[in-house]
C-alpha cells in the first residue's frame, strides 16, 4: 500500500511541477509587441528548450542549410571570415527582441564580420517577412530538416555561435542585446573592430 501511495504522490508532484512550468512559459511569452513588430496570425511549432550543450572548441557543422531560394549552402563556404551565427525563428519571443539588435550591429561591422541567421522552423516567406520588418540585411538560411541544429547541437532559442575564421566555435550564447553583441565581437574578433 505504501508504494502505491508513494507513486501517486510522485505522479501528483510531477504533474504540479509541469503545470507551474507551463504557467511560467505562457506568462513569459506574452510580452507586448514592439511598434511595427511582425506578429504571426497562427503560432508556430513550440520547441522545447533542452539543456544547452557546450560546443565551444568544436567546429561548426558542415551540414547543408538552404538559402531563401532553396539553394544549398554550408557554413564551410565562409571559411576565412569570422562568423556570428544567430539561430532563431519567428514565434520565439526572445528571438524577436534580439533580431533588431543584430541588424543594428551588423550595419556597423558587417563588412568585417559575416552575420548569418539560421532558421529551423519558418518557411522562406515567413522568415523573410519577419527579418524585413526588423531591418535585417544579413544572410538568412533555413534548416527545414533540423539536421544542422541537431548536429551543432542547439538546445535553446535563440542561440548565437561566434565562429573563428577556421570554423572553430569560440563561444555560444543565448539572447543578447546590441551592447553585449558588440562587446563579444570586440573581444573575440579584435582585428575586425
């Protein structure tokens, strides 16, 4: 009898924890849109954030991504250039907040540091409309099979990878503002600033 009561208590505790997590997630994602912010009429697929896996020191995945026209491309094609690779999707609230900052910093240093947005969820039209509404002018790539984000691996959205010209991941971060992004670029790629 004790083990049955213990199991019922364990299940009840688990369900209560899941319910409170759901309440926090729903409340967190209800931030009001910024003026002019692109908002989807239908919410996209929810991606459960997994524990972030440290990838610093690894080499960036050479699996194919596709550009807005559907043409294959790999990050190896950018060898010799420092990269800021931001992984995002349109219904991710913190992604929406940081993309404007990335566009701002890209306008300042984009001639010396290549910025790339990788989107594993949106179709090309949604991705481009979302980015255009935020003045994004850097290269946008899609990962519709999610093979690239699995190979890296990406555990939290947004994630930004700072990649050396040789392809080594120097740092992995979650959401950043413009000041934090500038500071990391200055630290990791001093010859470019």
